[in-house]
C-alpha cells in the first residue's frame, strides 16, 4: 500500500529548539539501533517508521554500525525512505554517526579524518541520500587529536554532506574542548547525544550545565534503559524482549533483584499518576528544559504508540520528585 502521511501529524507533537540553533526536534525521536537490521522483519520496521512520522516524529537516528549486521539498519532505512518517505525528505531530520568498529584494518573505527569521511560516504550510499541532517562523532578517540576529529566534522559540513554536527559519548571535559574547536572552525556543534535515564545519571554532574551554558541541545539515548524502565521485566523475561534476544545489547545479568525492586517502586508511582512506568521514565527526562528530545527505541508500533503517551503528563510534584530520588539513590548506594 502506498504511504500517505497523516494530515494532523504536526498537531500531535511538541517541538523543542535544539540549544541555540535554528533546528527544532520532536520531544520524542526514534532510534534505529535495534529492530531495523537484517535479523528483523522489514515490514515491522516499516510500520514503526510510518507510525512515528504519522505521530509527528520527524527525527530518525542511525549510525554506520546499526544492524545486525552492521550497516543493515541504514540499508533497510534507505529502502523504506525511498519507497515511503521520498516526498517527505525535507520534513525529516536524519542523523548518522561514525566511531565504533565498522570495517577491518586501522581505518574502520574511532576518530581519524580518514575514517569519518569515508564512513559517511558509505552511510549516504546505504541510505541513498545526498546528505544527512546531523552527523556525529560517535565516541571520542583517545589516540587521534581532537582537532583532527572535529576538523573532519567541519570538512563534512563544508562538503555539503551534513547540515549540522554533533558529538556522542563525550565526557564534560572532552565536550568542552570539542565545542571550542568546532566553534573556532565556524561549524558549531548543535547537539550532544549521551546515555541518560533514571538509571544512568552521569550527565547531571556537569554535562547538562555545560550544554545549557553553551547553547547545545541534548538528546539522551536509551531513556528507558533499553526496556528496563518499563513494566515488561516485572514478571520474568518475555521471550520477545531485548534481554532474551541473542543480538540484544541488554544483558540478563543487568536484571538483578535490586534493580527489579527499584522498578517495582517506580512502577507504583507511575500507576498513582495514571501512567505506565515507560511514560514516567520518559516524562522524568522531558521535565528538564535542557533536554531537547528523548531518543527512544521500539520493537513494535504499539510500543512506540505507548511511549508517546508520556507527553500527556510531564509535570511532577515536588513530593513525587523526592520519592523518585529516594528510590534511585537507594539503588545507587
Ligand atoms: N550514541 C550512542 O552511543 C547510542 C547508544 C545506544 C543507543 N543510541 C540511540 O538511542 C536509541 C534508543 O536506544 P534504546 O533502543 O536502547 O532505547 P530505549 O528506549 O531505552 O529502549 C528501547 C527498547 O525498550 C523496549 N520498549 C520501548 N518502548 C517500550 C514500551 N512503551 N513498553 C515496553 N517496552 C518498551 C523495547 O525493547 P524490547 O525489544 O524488549 O521490546 C525497545 O526496543 C537507539 O536506537 C540509538 O539511536 C545511541
């Protein structure tokens, strides 16, 4: 069936400015790390993407290595993009990244100019695109001068192969230097993509303040801690869950009794608020104005539809926040 996007899609979503840039992102963005590879069912991936766009999600996040096998998420996305979304290209923000292992030899990972430039060329071919909207350095490289990695991002923008650039997994000190170099080159970084959820809060120490001060957007990845921050693991490990899949990155060893105890307590707060735990976890991130968008994953369309309901209530009382804080602190001590 040919696809026509829902006419009221932009009324259903909140859009937030990405730092001080001109770009607005949807409060919920969709990541294609899992569920879009060759091991997955293409028609399911297509249904997730259609539902996302119909719901006002304009931002799709990829990386060279997403699959498995690496590269297959970009290829499958490229195919669906051509078949369903080609007339909507100017309504989409598509990102990709390079940093992790992609091909053998000394030029297939990390942060050299050689790797970043050739990796983006490969990504564009796989997605059948002329340019991406955002290109990221996926992780800092301890052995390549930061000037070279940031210089490659600047070069890529000047080539017209990316409109904006971002950094991911950079700690505060590394991010401070990267932002300064990019600014001096005239290609400002507009976004940082860190791991951030109720269960992973390192960004609160100083990164969020830095991004706020510098006018850089923040798009937390794995906001549901890969599914842990939902009610799905409360009664065991479902056979179709990420923790049960051989290629899933969520390890069963992460589902400890202590974590389950926290999940149970957070779930009770969610129920009291008339929400599900997934909604609570996403709303808890979105309550912070320094967070531009939360980057969720979904293994089925219904799951994404469910996560979108978090937007119905992102306000928290002081008592709720204290109660949540106590549960999270008890778990980290
Ligand atoms: N920059 C980086 O280094 C980096 C690293 C990791 C991820 N990312 C980006 O962040 C994106 C999101 O990461 P993530 O997939 O780990 O995010 P996540 O939102 O924390 O986890 C998504 C998973 O949680 C489960 N889920 C989602 N919504 C649910 C709901 N409403 N109810 C119950 N279960 C639900 C599904 O797993 P099941 O399979 O169990 O159904 C889904 O695949 C990635 O796709 C990628 O774009 C970036």
